[in-house]
């Protein structure tokens, strides 16, 4: 039986964000056991298996245009996840998420056509700036650069996801794209040696990670991208840094400071404002 996820676009994006951050907590626990490269390979590889089994795409019927965009979509998806895991292996996850969001934020700025959209973009940017621990010392420069690079791949993923969602069914596009993402990052996982450490317990955690961090959120996002403009999707995703801070509180018992609470309010208002603006513009 094929999976169908029929949620309105805004709730779909919000549920995707929650799912990803729950998965991030699992991934953080796997790093000491098998490393970032193997964790990314396990996550994407198992996600591909789950999605291919669930949606059973008929790849023999894909035309040249569909093949072009689904391959590019899959490669950007794989690169985004691989590079991000390499980043948060070196720097705090909250900082990694915040720096990664620079990509979607810049996409929102360059895609905007209405003056009011800049209000939400600026408000989201303020929230991100407040969350980021800019005053921290001893940050790993490679980790910072990798997080920024992951942001670039994230922006590409948003653009390509929006295009592929218009010429393929959402679930099938994610399933086929995940296959190419696996082909890209699996060699890194194999050569790192981390996959040799797998046990039934770690495979179980990997399956949970695949569902929470890839299969569920990417399917939700590809369907949301079919209905939302890229700039609105980008601003909604500004909740990622806020949710990362909240996940740190829930799973790691890290309390939010007053500044972080203000940051959360900024990104929530920006996200709500962008959703309202998008809804009115379609009336």
C-alpha cells in the first residue's frame, strides 16, 4: 500500500521541522559510535529503502526532464545532510543549524517581490542572530564553513524540490531522489569504517533516524513545496534554529536564556507573518 500524506502546507512544514530535530537527537548519540559519515549513510540509505518500498516509483516511465531534476534534487539532498553532519561533529548543533539557515534566508531575500516580505525576513534574521552564540571562543573554523556550505545545498534543495514537485508525485520524487543521495554519500560511510561497527541496536536507532530525519520530513516538505512559493517555505524553515534550541532543552536539559526566548519569539512571528501574507496573496 502506498503512503499518502495530505496535510496543508504550513502544518506539513512545521511537523517536518519537529521530526528533523527529534532525529537530530538520535544522530548525536550515534556519532560517538560510528561517526558522522556512517551516520549520514545509515540515515539516507535506510530512508531510501523505506521510501522506495512505500511509494514504489515506476522509474521506467520517467522522462528526460524528470530524470534531470530528480538526480539533481537527490544529490543536493545527500550533500546537504552529509556536510551538515560533518559540521555538527565539530561545532554545537544549535550553531550548526543557525549557520546552515543562512542559505534559505538568502534565498528568501533574493526571491522576495513584496516589501512586506522583507519585514518577516529581517525579523527572522534577528532571531537567528540572537540564537547564534557569536561570542563563543574556540569555534572550529572547518565546522563553521561546512555548516555554511550545507546552507548552500539547503537552498539548492528548496529550489530543486519546488521544481521536481511540479513534474512528479511528491513521494515518488523523494524516493528516487533519496536513492541518488545514497549513491553519493555511501562511499564516505564505507571508507570511514563506521559501518563496520553496526549492531542490531545501532541498526534500530538508524531506522528511527531514517524515519524521523529523512523519510517523514522530506515527504512532508516535497508536498508543501508544491503549494508554497520558495520564499515562504524558506521563512517558515526559520523555525529550525528555534526548534534546535528547544530540542536541546528537552533532550539535553539545556535551559533557554532570555535572549534565546526572544529569538524564538522573533522566528515564530516571522513564520506566522509569512504564512498569513502568503495566504492573503492567493485570495
